[in-house]
C-alpha cells in the first residue's frame, strides 16, 4: 500500500466510526473532505440548525475521534501517522500542510488532499495542528516536539529576532541567536509564519522587497544586489527568468523601462546598470569628468588619472573619455597632458 492509499484509508476509517450520518456530514464539510470547506453558518442552514449547534457538534465529534485515536480504535491511523512523522522528521519536525502533502504524495496536492492531512493532524495524538490565520500558515508538527502554542511561540521568536536585526538573516545566522539542534528546524518553523519570507537562503519580513519582491523594480534590485556587480539589462532579464521569484515572466523591454525610471539604478555603460548604493552617481561621462576635476586642485589632473577615475564609475571605452576631454567649453588643457575645469 503506497502513501496515498495509507492516508486515504486512515481518513475513511476515521469517518466510518462516526455513527450518525449528520455528524459525518458536519466533519466532512467543516474540513473540506468533500472538496469544499464550509462555514458553521453554511452547514447550519443546510441542516436547519443554529451556527452554535454546529460548533458544539463539531467539537464533540472531534473529542470522540481523538479518544478513539488514542485508544488505537481507528484502523490504519497508526500507519498514516508513521508516514507523516517520517516525512516531518526529514522536513524539520514541522511543515506547512501543503508542503507536507506534496512531499508525501509526490505531487501538488488539491484542496481535498490538503484537507485530509489537516483532518488527520487534528485527530491524531502524535501530531500537532497549527490552524491558519493572518499570522500563520496551516501546518502540522510532531506532537512530541511541541503543541500548536509551542510552534506559534517559536515562530514568533524567529520573527522577533529578524525584526531586531533589521535585515535578512540566513538559517545559520538565526541559529547563532536561537537554541535549536539544527538550522533546518529554524527554517521549518520560520516557514509557518506568514510574516516571514525567504529568498536565496535569506529570511526576512514578508514586507521587505529583498526577500519578497513584488514588482519588477524590486526583482531587479535583488538580482543586482546578489550579483554585487554591474549588469547589462539583457543579463538582468535572464537572471530574473532563472530565479526563485514567484513570477518570472517579464520582458526585456519592461525591465529596461523600470531601470530608467528608478533612481536606485545608474546607467554606467551601454545598457549596463549598477546600484547607486555602490557609489555610482547619475550623469554623462562629461558629468563624471566634471565631478572628478572639481575635487582636484588648481593644477588639475593628468589625462591618465582622469581616465582611471572615470572607468571606476562608467563601463565605457577609454577613447570615449578622451573625446569628452576635448570639450573646450568644459575643460582646459594645462601643459602636455593635464586638464582642469574651464573658467
């Protein structure tokens, strides 16, 4: 029997011990075991009972199922638990329901399959279920290593450390400040939080574009920041296409347009861009020469030194710098090869 069959049998046997059809209907609809999760109000209207009565029945049914699970009265549940725990151990002892189901089923799970794992996590004494809300993803952990409250507290602790750091951190960075057996456990717990996001091995707040870029400009910034050197816009486009970004379907023209608009990006050569935070300033080659000569003394600078300093800021040919130096309105030649600003 494969993993999918083991999980399916545990679900079927769990529902079969619920004697009343109405109660089975409540559990199936509440968890979405039939493909669609329903609210207390929707189920109440369908059964012609109040919302509160549905809640009471759901609670009572789950208590009975948990007791049956603890007493070993649900066939194949122990086998399903073994499969889940084995995979959770490999994943850091806790995982989002979607990721766990995907690993066990070896495919992207549908809504019903994710609901089935959540249901097993709810009734199994060997598992802890983390309910989804605005702060946390739906997740399952090994009960031996913590309750839902424990997992949430650990998640909040990681968020606090990253907030205090004010910059993204790797799992190894976090491991130095937290007490875990292995950085993989930190990553597993961090993955439960909706307040965090990760990219290229860095964990940060979901609102930080460096780990969760939401538009083309942010993605360009991340690519350049990672490369740590100027890039042609065509290469930036290729880097985005091969990245870990959620959406990578951007055109070269769109990237070029954003590079022009955003002040963080500085054109330093033909189609080559750098970050202004690297010390590059905007302007033409003539603007750069002027800036350099303004800092020089009254004797000016040699042609060789001017070229050297310009090439630190612009990816252009040496002849381009020399041609710009011929502008007599801007620069005056002093001696054999020195130049200074024209009066």
